[in-house]
C-alpha cells in the first residue's frame, strides 16, 4: 500500500534550530546639529567629513546655519558633504535625534519633539532639577557622552578632551611666560647652557600624562605628584623614561613649588577637586611663576584659583600668575571638534546598523552607561541621588 504523499519535503521535516533573535533592520537616522549658544563654546559635534560618512550611509543630517563657524567650518562645506543647512532653529530641534556639545537649555527642550533622542554632555555639576523634569515631560531619551564607555571600559570623550587639556596647559604656560605677555621672560626649550624650566604637575591622570609628555618634549624638568602609586607607575611606563614622582606630601610638594616656574593642577575628586595647594604654599612660590589650574571645572585644586575667561584669562596673587579658565579644549575648537567627531561617527553609524538607539542599548553596555533618561524615565542613579529624583534601573526597562 502506497504511503500518502506529504506536503513537506524530508528536509523541512527535520528539526530546525530555534531562532530567538529577530533580524536587526537597518534604520535611517535623521540627525539635527544645532549651533552652540553657550558662552565660550566654539565646538560642534560633527565635522563636514563626518557628515559625509554619515550621509553616504543613507542617513540625513540637518545642520543649523553657522553651527560650524566657531570651529572654522562653513555652511558650504556642510552642504557639499551632504548635509541640509537651515536657519530655522525649530526645524533642527524638531529632528528625532539631536546631537549637541552642551546640554540643551530649557528653551531648547521646549522645541524638541516628544520621544526624541538627545546626545550631549550632561554636566551634572551645572544641571538643575528643572532640566530633568522638562526632559521627563517630553518623554525624551538622553545620552550623556562623557559617561559612554568603550570596549576597554574607558571613557573615550573624557580621555580625548583631557589629552587636549593636558597639552594645552603647557602651551598656555609657555605663552604666559613670554615677556610680551608680561611674563618673566623664560622660555620652554632645552637651550644649551641654560637651566631647563621646572614644571610641577599635580595629578597623574590623562591630563597629567599629556602635560608631562608636552613639557618633556619642550625640554623641561618635571615633577609629578599623585596619591596613586599605580598611576605614577603607569605614567613612568607610558613616558618611557624615569621622571621624578612623589605622593602628595605637603613637605615635598611645598619644596617643589618653591623651585618651579610652572605648576599644573590636574586632580579630580568625586564631587569637586580636592584643594591640594594652600594659599600659604602659593605665597612661597617664585614671583612671575605660572599656575595653570586645569581642575577649575571641578572647583580647582589651588586655594588661590578664581574662575577666569578666555578674554581675560589670568589673575595675579602673591606675584604668581594664575590661569583658571574652565573648558580649556574650547580654546582649540577645531582640534576638539575633530576629536569629538571621530568618537561620534562610529557610534552614529552603529545606531543606523542596529536599527536605532533601542537596539544599540540592548547590545552595547558602554553606550548604556551613558544613558541617563529613557523615554522620560530617569535611569541614572547619580542624577537621582544628586537631585533627589526617582530613578529606575535601565536593565528592567530594556528587554
């Protein structure tokens, strides 16, 4: 007796592997890049080259007219790179994905569409409770780029801007020392027969490392202070030479400061930088010596530091010149823009490949670390505790 014919082939009847993951669908991004209007902010998140890479992948970029001027990029360069340029600020803030350097102001949040995604700095020290309440009301998803981690667990944006700040601190000191800037007329550089400039660097993090590298490159003698032996050991390794290192002991530090021509402060703390150099220590320093307080963003590590501006960058106390301008990288906006752009472009292309931020957040722990608000729900523990706001664990919201 013949067997009834089956509508399925033998291959189809074999047990198949269960497919749990739904195929990721590539999504088209529509990115708005507004002009920065905060005081002294000259940077922009994307260079024309980055825009070209993003638009070549089928995404749209809407740039506010004049957004790149501070970093010396013209509207024409953005247009030629494939961006749409508009003078209508509401149109830019109406994009589903907003990319900014500074956090949006309350007025700017008012122009953002509900359910939009904002990628910008968070700057928790200058943020207000109202800011988070305004984002929550619009059910906005917020990503703070300074908290995004890479595959090594490092913070790429913070590191990149710290590298710029470290190198800048030495370049700024050399400018201030010039007699044309009313300095004491000393020059960095290993001139034959002339004793080298003495530089004290407090803090052996990224800023300290790049300040040390630049100072050594210009022929200076350096003395590095930090309370972390591991950091001091790592900096010796990365500089590939033996340099004077010490833990922060008042006696040793005071002695080094009395001899130095330049002192660079680059310490960080949890809420603010610890004040490492007292007013009394500064009083013993040479007349005409220069202090560059890179930590001023977090309160400063010299007791005598007072916040200054790029227009009037220095103050004098006890005959010592103090430079304490926050946001040093904005002094070199083109370099800082290229650096930021190099970090953002791969992330944006990955968002497109993954089919949007939702999917990227599921698979990328480092990006998830930068998330502080998800559809209007606060997900950052530190923000919640800082402003006494309710927060939820992101792992319970993303499936």
